[in-house]
């Protein structure tokens, strides 16, 4: 069929040109899609790579732990990128526009402290909105020359730890600032695939400057008094349970020396196996630091998948390392204690207020030593030692030497702590 035949056919069928137009559009979209597919792919056997990228080139890097990083540019780029090995299932696409070649250094950590940032910046402030750090992946970028424009895209997909039903905003922080700054973030939907993406653009980035970039979850501040009630209840439960901030080392010492019957069920782990797991260690630290922390906050702070977090929490509860309590719509988690011994104080201790207060302090801070107790009560250390000897004679405390210090622990095996 020649051109005159096509024109003649078009005159007979007024829909013919529409069909041709649609075919052209399909061909263009297919070509664009094909260009994406034909992006240079690099399989990285590790967590970092060094590469040179040419103008108009698009490169997709596949790192360990199912992290993918894609970049396209209109200028020459010398790229170094590194992922922290605790980060997994993250996807990001950088689009670089600049007139000069760029040496670009990118590294990722799960939190700012791992970058050596001592003073944590404040969260962004916006009326009626609150912002949460749930993505647990922060980019630090640094260039040897100023950068005209950087566009960042994320696939809004649960596979990459971005909830399709949650609102997000990109945020940026510079080391000379005191708070995160929100960047306008657009959510786009591909009409063909229904795939959602988040997109933000940064302009005029300066050379030799550290920029920290991450995604924040955006939520509307609840004004319902229920939230205040829940907070008060959590605090009350924490006080009633004598849950206190103690070091992980001392808490582990308490766990290893106590005598508590444990039904392991399907688990076949030793106590050391339970305590030495990296993920469970992180969960324990969070619960010790913030008694009453709830499930969703643990989910955000640990970066674990929901099912994985449930599994680790079940192990910790089975081995009586943590306890939980439902408060409103939340499940709150606390360090595990057999009993509140102060609720069963016997008459001998009631006759000596100072002895009772010392015992209460030891229970709150297992691993404390004589000098700290002396400073707390501001009495002579011999007086403190007298009351400690009384508690030793009653079998309520025990001493364990660690270096030059004799650390003091409650003796939870005594009948006193286990009386009904």
C-alpha cells in the first residue's frame, strides 16, 4: 500500500486517522518504555560501587539486600554510592540536570546518628500535621560542584517499605540547620500500570555541602481527648509496674540470674540465642528506653516487616523478656518483671523507711552500687552499708563483683518476692 492508497482509505473512513494517531502514540510510549528497559543494569555484589556515567545515560544498580538505585543524567557523573548493610528493600531514582560534570558521593544510613550527627534536628512544624520517621533510610549526598537540579522519585509500593495508603513528604536537612525542611512532594499515578510514584525536586544544591534526605510520614494531629487519656494510662501502667530505665547490660544480667519457669512452646532457643539476635536486641533497647512503646512505633523504629516484628515479639514474650498490655486501640510493651515486690512489703521492712527505700531503688536500678545509693540519700556510706547488710541477711539482695565495683541486684528467688 502506497501513500495515495492510505490517503484514499482515510477519506472513506473518517476513523482511519484516529487509528493511525493512536498507533503513533502507542509506538512513542513503547519506545520510551523500551528505553527504560534498556537502561544499563549493574549487579553489585556488595553494598557499594564506584562508576562513571555518561550524558543521556540511565543506569540501574541492584545492590545486596534487595536495594535498587537508578540514576539518569544530562552530564558526566563520577558516582560513588554506598548502602548501610542493615538497610533492605529500598528503591530510589535520581535524575540529575547540570551544565558541568559532577563528582557525586551518596551514602545511606538508617538514622542520622550513624552518620555521626550528634544533635538530632527537630521535626518539621506545620499546623495540624505531624511527621514521623518510618522509612529508616537517609541519603547523604555531597558534590564537588553546585548542582542545578536533582529530581528524586520513589515507587509507592509496600515492597519498598512505602505504604500506598500513607501520605509522605520528602525532607532535607543540612548540618548547619536545627530542623528538617519539607520539600514539595507530588504523587503521580501511571494511567497504564496504576503504579504510584512520589516525586520531589531540589534546586541549586551547593558544592562541598552535606545534604541529608529522607521520606517522612505525614499524619493529621488528633485533637480527640482519647489520645491524652491513652498517654496518661501508659505512664500510669509504667509507674505501677515499676518499669524503669536501666541499661541493657544490667537488664540482661537480671534475666540471666532470675529463676522463672518458661514454656518455650515451638521455640527451641537458649536464652543466649534469644538475647544475641540483632533484631531482638534493637527491640529490647527500644522497650527499655521507652517503656510503653506501642507496636506501630516499634514497626517504624526497627524497620522490620510487620510479620517479622510479630515473630520476634512472640519470642521475647515467650521467654518472659518483655510483657505487653492493651491500652485503648494500642498494644504497649514493657520490660518483664515477675512481681512488684514493693506491693508485698512485710512488717519488718515497714518499720524501717530507709531500708525500704533502698530496696525499692535497687529494684528500679539493678546493678547499682553503694556510692550511688549514698549520693541519692545523702547519708553516710556506713549507714547505707548497714541497711544493705540487713537486706543481705533477709536474702532480698545479692552482690556481684564487677571490676572494682560490687553491683547490687534484687534476689527474685527469695520467698519475699514470690509470696502471694
